[in-house]
């Protein structure tokens, strides 16, 4: 997946937001758990305080007494983690054995009836969750005495519960992350479905199997589809205008050239030298017209629709035509083109390219013309070579400009240049070099991407 992929960006953003949300959820759940644990522990301490308050009494000297110890064994174990203490207003106290020789912190008796929950320091230096409840009992002489019952629990036991909670919470959040990430991936896949449909429809337009994009997209994508369809319609109109303009240009320029050629023929009887010069200039003008018309046709034909055609059938038809031309029937045409080789253009473009290449080879070959085609990765390669005199590097460099290197053969010298223009417009690269037989070799290479 590419770094600029929309799916990758949405996936990374979604995973990051899910991670942040789960992190905040874990933090919040931990706080909630701590508060619930403290509240539950305080509730248990309050029940123990009520139990102790129901069993507390006063001796004849006013000292607190307890009729029976609470049943929890931690109260009887020194530093056992659970402590109780009963304190009188004059600071006399009764303590659990778990406190040993220590006392729970006290700030004096409060005046309210509600229990008070605080943090305190334990007998072994640990932190305690402490609950104090004021109690009034009848003492000697019928007077009410206000006592303070305090019960406390070591927070280290609570910390163990917290650790157990966190050990369970972390894998749960990790599993939830996986589930949410998979759900987000399904959501992104579903959300991008219109774009995949759009891509498939555009591929159909490129392949030429569809003229326009279908109007079956969501409202958010429909304006883009409408603009693309408008672009396709505009290109179709531009193509028709280009074809009409090329036809008008052909009619407007070729007719005057034909008239000039007729006048030149009349003049050749009286002024042969002048007629020859006019003929050369007329022929050069005709070549320029052909090349300009070819470029105009190609400029109009390059739209979003990608065309292709088979190479072997076109080569066979052109070779059959070349055999019927002068000097063509005496040549050996060595053709080796696989049937599945495709060219990235329509049949007319390929015929224009190969027609110029084969006609040039026919004019200059001594005995043999070779046409070879091979697949090249996702594209293809096609070469046309002959056993003629070949060309020097200077002449090869001038091919792109339509320069003629030998006036002994008819033609304008623009055929190979036009072939190069048409091939490059289809995405093919054309190179000129020396053939193994000594003549000219023209090679085209293209990709189907």
C-alpha cells in the first residue's frame, strides 16, 4: 500500500483515535474502579463499626469495654491490615490486637452523626482507609457518653485488588482495540466502495467499453462523476471538431497544391529547370501538410479512452499490400510477430506507423525486409529492418526533422518523422539504428500501463 493511499491514511488516523479513546477509557475506568473500591471498602468498614458499636460498653470507671471481639481474624493478628479502635472523650481507648502498641490517628470527636472517611497512617507506616463513627451510649448514672468508633483497613490490600483489575483491564482493552480496528477497516472498506466503483468505471472508459460514467454514486461523489462526464463529452466534441478541422485543412491545402502541380507539369515543357524547382517545393509543402494533418488527428484522438489493437493482423495486411507495389514482389518478407501482441493505439494509427516504416524498407532493401515483434514485460517491442545501404549517424539524426538523405528515391522524407510522431503520441518510443543485415533498423517499444 502506497504512503499516499487514502485507505492507509484513514486506517492510521482511525487506529490512532481508537488508541487514544481506549487510553482515556482505561484511565477513566481505573479512576472509577478506585472510587468504587474505596466506597465499597468504606461500606464494609461502616458495617464493622456498627457491629463494634453494638457491642461496646463502659466500665464503672468510664473506660470502654467490648463484650465480644469482631469475628474477622485480621483484627486479632498484629499488623494484620484490619484495625479497630474505640475512644472516649478523655482519650481513653480500646484497641484491636492488630494495632499492638499503636493508636489510630484521631482528631477528636465530631459533633455530627454521619461517619467520616479519611486516610490515616497505619501502625506499620502503611496508608490506611479509615472510617470513624460517633456513638452515644448510656454510662454510669444514666448520662450519655459520646464515643468514637474507628475501623481502618490497609490500602495495600486494595492495591492488590487494583493490580488484579489492571491485569484484567489491559488485555481486555487490547482485545477491544483489535475488534474496533477490524470494524474500522470494514467501515473504511465500505466507505471507499464508491471510489472503487468509480475506478472500475474509469477503467471501462479507458478500455473503450463504456462511453460515460454511470449515475449510481452517492450524493457526495455525484458532482465529481458529473464533472468527469462533462469532460468526456467535451473531449468527444473536441475530437469531432479536430477531425472536421483536419478534413477542412486537407481540402483547403491539398487542392491548391494539386493546382500548382498541374501548372508545374505544363511549365515543364518550356521551363524544365523552373518546373523541377517548383515540383520540389510542392512536394516539400505536401509533406509538411501530411505531417501537420497527422499531428492534428493525434491531438484530437488523445482522450481518456485507451485503445489497443492486434499487431500481427495489421502487419500481414500491410505486407500483402507492399508485395503488390514496385520492387515489393522481388523482396523476401521475413515476418515474425506473435498473435497476442497488442499495440496501445487504434488500428488506423498502427497502419500509419507501420505503413511508413514498411514502405521505407521496401524502397531501400536489396533482397530482404525483416519484421519482428516480441512481448516486453507489460508492453511490447516491434522492429522493422532491411538489408539496404543503411544510414550514417548524421542522416539518422535528421530523421526526426524529415530530412531526405537520398534524392534518388521518391518521397518527401517525412514518412519516418510522421511515423515517429504517431508512435510517440500512443506512448511508444521509436529508435533508429543499424540492422544486422547492414541496413536501417527502426524499433518501437511501448508499455501497456
